[in-house]
C-alpha cells in the first residue's frame, strides 16, 4: 500500500511539471461568491412572499437562491481572474518609498 502510494505521487509529480506563471490578484475568487450568495439568499427570501404559503417554501427558496448566487459569483470571479496580470513595482524617492500594485486586465 505504501509503495503504491509513493509510486503514484512520483508519477503525478512527473506528469504535472512546473510551468511559468505570473502573480495575479485572487481576491475576486473569494469575495465575488460571497456577494453572490448574499444576493441569491435575499432573492430567495423575497421570492417566498410570492407564494401562497411563505413559511412552507422559506428554506427551499433561500437555499436555492444562495446556491445559485454562489455558483454565479464563483464563475464570475474565476472569469475575472483568468486573464489578469499583476506587476509589483517599487519607486524609491528621496523622502519615502512607494509600494504599489499594477493590475492589467484585458477586455475582450
């Protein structure tokens, strides 16, 4: 068992060779699904008022809305990060140092 696990890890390490990558801002991957979940849950809550018996459908509408909002927010967050590039720069002046982040997002 242990030997097969080690062989499997080595094969996976050889199969997935390192490649060149650049730093990007991954903040939208974490924040956009949270916003989508919140908006979806609120939409589900408001949809309960359109039914005849709101208390019967409360949990299902809010859950479905939150799940749909999370999926849409995650897709939007991933798509916004896929082609983004971030370059760190440092500017030295006589008085102080300026640190910043330059983000280039191509609009297709």
